[in-house]
C-alpha cells in the first residue's frame, strides 16, 4: 500500500473496522506519500508512529479500539511539544533547544484515543505570518499542478499541505489571527478555530497570550466533530435533522468590498443560496460589530502584534535577532514604538466589542469570506519585502476580527476560481457556541453533499 485510500479519517477507521487495511499499513503509506509534500514536515516521528500503529493494529484485531479515531495518523504543527523532540517553532535558532520532557496536553489526549503521532509540521517562524513562508526549513507550496507555485497559507502551512496532499487526514495547527483558517481556505480544506477556552494550551509554544488557539485542519466537518470530542473531552455533537432551525447572517459590507475577488464573492453567494433553498433562514445585511472590529484593528492596531513583541523582546534585543526571518523580525519590531499603556486600551476595546457581539448576534451564524483572495504566487513574495507585508496584511484582514471577538469559526470550501484555486467561506458563532457550530456545520456538510 503506497497511498492513504480514503478521503477522511472516519472512512479510514471504517477500513480498520472491516479489515481492509491496518493502522500499520496506513502509517507506512503515509510515510511513503510524504514526498508529495516537500517541506511540509520539519520532523517525521517514524519510530513512535510505527510503535503506536502496531499497538492500534492489535486493538482493532481484538475489536477493542480506544476511540472511533484509533489508528488514524495525525500531524502536529511544530509548536506542540512531543516528548523527546525539540519544538522548533519554525525558528533556526531553536534547532538546538532542549527536547520536550512530555507531550503537549492535546498530543496526550489524541494518543490516549489511539491516534498516531506521525510528525511535526512546518510553519511560519514563531507562527507569525498568514502566508506560510519559512527560509529556515523551506516553504511548502500549494499541492497540485498550480504553476507558478502558490503559497500554502500560514502560519500552519505544513499542517494544511500535509492534509491537502493526502499524507494525513487530520493535522493540528494554531490560530492567533487566522493561522488555521487561512491555510484551510487556500488548500480547499475544512479548518476550525475554537473558542479560546475550548482546548488546552499546555505545551504549545505561544505567540499571543490573549488570542492563541489550537485548531485542526481536516477533509470533513464530521472528522472535526469526532476529533473535538477527543480534544475537549466532551460529547459528540448531534447534527440537526434539517437546516430549518439554522439562521445565517451574510455580512454584505464585507461581501461587497472591492477588495474581495469576484470568484470569492460569487462562490460564497452560491453556497449560501443552496443552504437557503435547503431551509436555512438567511439575512443578507451588514453586521455592524464585524465592521466596527475591522475599523478598530485598522485604526488602533492589532492586539496580537503588541503581545508578540513583548513575548520576544529579549530575543529582539540580543545578537540572535540576526538569525530570524527578516520578514518576521520586521513585523515584530513594528510594535517596538507602541506605548505599553496602549495594551490596556486594546484589551478594553476588545472586551467592549465582544460584549456588543454577544448582544447582537444572538443564535445567528455569521458568514463572511475567509480570505478576500485565492492563494497568491510564491516567488514575488520571497523577492519583495514590501509586497510580502502588503499581501500578508490583506490575507489576515478578514480572519482577525473573529479572533479578537473570541468567535468559534469553521472555514468551509466554497468552490474554485477559473484557475482552479480554492475559495472559502467562514461560518462563525459567539464565543462558547462551539458545539452548536459543529452540529450546524455537520448538517451543512451533509446538505451540500446531497443537494
């Protein structure tokens, strides 16, 4: 077996159940297929993966799997600690860091459900870019035959490419300003940023103490729902039987913005109209709080930028700063002149916006494009620092408000443009409404595959 034979994790596990293949078969297939995703992985955990696969194979033969995802291989962004291995955070200067003494809590939970830790994936250095470039470990590119090469989206670039290329059906990333949702959008995947307190952050290299979230990338919503029960230690969501109870608000200010590429807007409209025909109640109107949040970020600055600078200030003041990706160093240094008292005002404004959102969104699900454009060409961004900064800001623009508002959000593929590049829609609820969002999106997925 040289290929993973199924589209998503639960189909893979169904093959274990019926004896079509074993977890050991699938691990060998995954390791062989990794050549299709150059630079997606920083490290393969081959010994651990084979050991875990052998144990899972025995459990399936005995009819005693630990969970519905037992034996499914999974990749982890190299911000997650894995016992005995260095957590590089995508930084050259951390190659010689002390190996982790224990697994991150989410890695431990996945392992306790029988999932296989296949490897650690590439990322933008310190998870600080929405495009996914990395000069130290190489930059993975969008899988497929796209020419010229396209960026994979960041910062969870390797996780997105590993799933899109079929190496693994599930991969974990982190999302501070869009770093799960953006690579999911560019790679035509499903990506989930949970509410900030949904998953443990123990053992994850940080960027922003306020905004960081761990989140998975997958090929299906149903896989997200199953994985969520493992990582949140909760009950499996129960999708509604129909969309009749679903209330969507499509933000027309965003959708009609001239920055939104025509295919992105057209594909989102078509997707939502299909859901409306299937029974969902849809409002096409401006959602004021989202617009106010966009305006606040543009006017007053990004909370995560200031927190990232404060986290890395000692490094930036040292000789080791010369070893950083110049693009990342430049972004970090941009917050140096900011008055530290401004942090308190940013936090206060965030709290006010979150309160306004809680009062106005109600049980509706907000729908916006995930990113205003399809995956940009890679080469120009490596050659022009000013262009990189401009495109990076544009790429992150529509995912940043959801982060600041603490929203739970799921990115869903909405179609492709004329060149075959993926577009995506972002569905988001109030903070803490994760289970309802997962249930609804599972029903949406089921509807879109049958309508």
